[in-house]
C-alpha cells in the first residue's frame, strides 16, 4: 500500500489511525460540513469504524502536507479494479490555502497516482450542485458532468485520462 506520494511540491501522506481524530475535527467543522453530502455530526466511535472500513487497497485517503503543514484531506475511494474506476474527493481545512495553487498540486499528485500507478480509467466525483468552488475546481481539472445530472442535488462528474493529461500540462505551467 502506497503511504507517501511526493510530487508538485506537495506531500500526500496515507491516513493513519493516529490522525483520524484531527480529520474528524476538520470534517465536523461547519466550514467543511456545508459542502458534504453527509452532514451529521461524526463521533469518535463513528470515525474509528469508518477508518477500519476504509483502511485497505480499495481506498486511499491522504493528509495533504504543504510547507510542513497538514492542510487537508484528499482521497480516491471505492476503487473497482475490474471497472478501473474510483471516486475522488478533497477538502482543504486550512483557509490560507483555499485560493492558492496547493489544492491543484494535491489533486494532480493524486490523479497521477490513480491513472499511472493504480491504472484507473475513470475517476468519479459527486459534487453538491450549490458548491460552485468545487464545480469550478473539478471542471478546471478536466472533470465533466455526467448525463442527466443537471437537476440532481449531488451531481456526478467524471474524469478520464485523455481529458486529464491535456489539462494537466496546462496547469503545471501555471505553477
């Protein structure tokens, strides 16, 4: 299991049990909850059960580290190795980095891992239709809204390697 990915001047460190309480606090913060489909309060027991369920090769959750600071979480989860697809997600907890290029660096790092090491052919993302920042972010990365999603609250977006690699090279030039 991959534990550290370093690329684009960012480090992704595999989520370990000693970090799940920090992530739980981030995830329960109203500034994060408002953009999540699951909005209920997460207890320490719930977080522990969740970690036991996701700590395997079908789910890769990473703490985003930039400039030696833990600033957010990024993941590819529910990987179906037969279909060669999984679902991605990201949130930045440290407000200092919200409007920077760091979330893009982290996303490129994880997406390269998904397409080049895990050999996935599609990454899915569900985004609440009122989360304009996430829609713009994912669209900038090459994600496209799936068919018949216009009137859906939690919309499905997809990214394939061909679309990603065209965009990636343009994004890298912006760093």
